[in-house]
C-alpha cells in the first residue's frame, strides 16, 4: 500500500461531506416549543421561559483562525479525502475549562512530502480565547492521515487520554500530567491497518476500566482505488463500490493495555464483514438494566444494535428491534448518530444522519427492546430530505429542559447540483428546537451562522466560556474550524461533573436524573457520538425560569445511586463517587475566575 505523508495512517471513512452554515454573525432564534414562526409564548418544559437564542461566530477572536483541515486532494479524487475531520472538547489539563482538539488530516506521499500536523490542541485560557499548545503537549510533529477522536481516562490516573482513528495505524495518546505520549502499539491498539472512523470508549463489562469500540469503514488503498467519473472527469466513488471492514472491540485489561475481544464479546458475525461500513457509534442503555449498549450507523448497509447481556458480551438485535432499516426496509447511508430522552416517556430516542433524500432517522424505544419510527411525527423527517447530514448531536440549546437536535450538513459530491435539482455541495447546518414532547420545530435561518453553507464534518458542543449555555464546534472538510458562542445569557441551568471511583474515572455510562416540579430530565455521560467527534463530558440541565433542582439522582455504572435535594441553579457541581456530597466548582489559583 502506498504510504501517506508521515507515518502510516489509519483508514478514513467513506467520503461524507456535511455542509454546515457556520460563518455568520449572530442569529436570533426563538426558543423552545413554539411553532416554527418564532412567536413568543410560554416554554412547554419549564413553564415560564421565553428567551432569545443567539449564536455568534467567534473563531478568529477565540484563537482558532489558523487551523485548516488538509485532505490531500489534488485531483485524484481518492475516497478518504471527503470524509474528515473530527474534533473534541476535552479538559486535558484538569483546570475545569474545556479545551479543543482538532484533527489535521494528511497528504498523499506520492504527491507531496510536506508533512501535515495530525493534531492541533488548543488550551482554554479562561477568558474566551485559546492558545495552541500542540508543541508543549507533545503533539507537534505527529503525522497521520487522521479522521476521528474519542477521549476518556482509560488508565484511571485522573487525566483525559484520547484515541485517534486514521487511514492506517490507529493511535492512542496517554496523558501524563498535560503532556501526551503515543502508546498505541504498546497498548495493543495498533495491531491492524484499517481505515477507521468513529470510536467510543465505554465500560462494557462494568469492571471500572473503559473498553474501546473502533468503527471501521471500507477496504481502500491507492492501489485498489476504483475510478468513478462524472462528465468525463474523475469523481469520488460511493461506498457501494468497496467492501466493508468489520469493526473492532478492545477490552481494557486494567494494566494500560487492551486485547482484541471482538469475537468473544459478540461483535463479530452480526453482519457479513463486507457489509460493515461504520461511520458513527453511540452508547445507550436500551433495556434500562444499567449496562452499556451500542448503536452503530453503517453507510449504505443496515445499522446495528448491540445489546449488552450484562456480562460484557453482546447480542446484535437491530432487525428485531426495528432500527436496522428505514420504514420501507431499505438501508440508508448512516453517518452521525446520537441518542437520548427527548420527551416525557423516559424512553430513549435514536437519531441518525443520512444521505440526501433519505431524511434523518428517528427511532424511539417503545418497550421490550422494540422501537418505533418517528421521523415524520417528530417533524424532523421532511426538513432533512434535501440535506446530507454528518455531525449530529442532542443538546439543550435554549436551556428549557429538553434536548434539541443539531445537524451538520454537506454533500460528498462536488457536482451534486448537476445531478439533483436544488441540491448543493455546501449546505447550512440545521437546529431543531424540541417542544418538550419529542416534536421539533426547525429554527429559522435567514441570516447569521445558521444561514451560511459549509462543507462540514465533525460537530461537538461544550460550555467553553462557562456562562452556562452550550456552544458549538464545527469542522469543515478541507476548510476551517468554526466556533459558535451561545449568547443565551440565562441563569437557569446546572452542570454536573462526575468522577468515578468504583466506576471508571470518567464516569462513562453514568445516568443522571434531574427533577424540577413535574419535569424529569435525563442525561448520560459518554464518549463518542456525533461524527468523528466528542462533546464535553459534564451533564447539562436547563431549568428555564426555575432556580433549583428539586431532586438530583446519579446512577453510577458500579450500581451505586446517590440522591440530592434542592440543588441551586446557576452553578457547576462536582460529585466524586461515594462521597455523598456535591462540591461547587471553585476558583483555582493561576487564573482569575477559573473553575476547577
């Protein structure tokens, strides 16, 4: 196989493009539960909030303007070029502020010997700006054709590590007090050279050590590239032209290393490997038994649902559960994926980004492991018929207590307008505001950031400026990153940061309930989700006009349940497993107003 600039790279996923509109100034969007006309009124979740939701693009002033993704494209139209990149919010130095990690991409060795930085790490300075600390953190000079990241404290030493998927050899970066060392080979995670895409850490067997699922895409090399053409010129091929590659599951041994347990854990044999073309993965608990399950989005092949038997082994049940195909029994081009409770039923709903003319998938759990298709009734289906969605996540954009839906869109075919009337290569992002009952209204986007088309891929969220509301990070293929600051300016919120002891240190798999009057909210702590990206781990509860949470209940992966009453709003609290005490985040020495 032809090498790529620098060290061999982990495989890239099939070229998917989202075009997100992310270059605006500030947008005003009506919050919560109202008709799409943006009229005033009462919030259906919290009962009294009617607020103006505004995002402002702050990329350059925040210090991220120098970043640009490199896909290596110089006319060969090689499939990996159109897939990346991803990025992550993570607190790498433990100072309480969310930092930003961006995947750089790569170049082809036969075309250029000029290296591309595989990763860029930006430290949050606590004043709304970031500083590039890639060199100081030991990440400078690292070369790999990278795609996605997943982050967690895999060795339970108190700091956040991360995993990078690539076009060849995947990489694991161990965090040693704010400086990273690449240990993928010694940790047993660099044994195969596949094109990998999304990954997720999760504790499959409940032993207190996070395991790792790595989604693999298709079997592609420069030597096996299949030429596809449009109008006599070479164009990007679709994944149907290539055989898929089975995904891999690694079990954490607890000594800093992992072992390939794909077969023994039940992840192999669920689907013919040539049909396994993974682009997205999310952790969830389908049955409510406290054990982590996985939902996997495949591109042009059926999706997969791995249900945990309770002992760290899994049974695949997507067809039985009704989440493998669309309502007509057809496979779709699954990409970004997320899951969460979006209504008062307490049941999990899965959202999957798909290709143009396929709509976003919406499956809500009914009972007994069975799901119903709610794409139409949720009002998400029709508005997403004309877009191609990569990044996708649920978050409470307007802090009204329910989860809203964000989509990062964009096509993979530069000539799509010549094929499909009304379609474009670059597309605006979409924000759907939840009425509180799992029915969504698309936020109007006539001006501002939501009106700007882009070729987006990865998308994540965090409260990077610690003002309570959630901000958005987007990454464009062969383009810049975009940071959107949420200027909601509301005090009705609570952030909960967990630290495991008997459970894994990152508390992945924890379920947190917050009760405010007759409103019950639920959040999960997890890595992965979206597309090639990871959002911040702290759970965020929007309270609307309420000023306290009546009851906060934390279900730890270890089985421990901790309960707290009358928790004041407008703060971030820290809970160490078993301490039975919520500790408010306090100012730390070094930066005025810095929270830890």
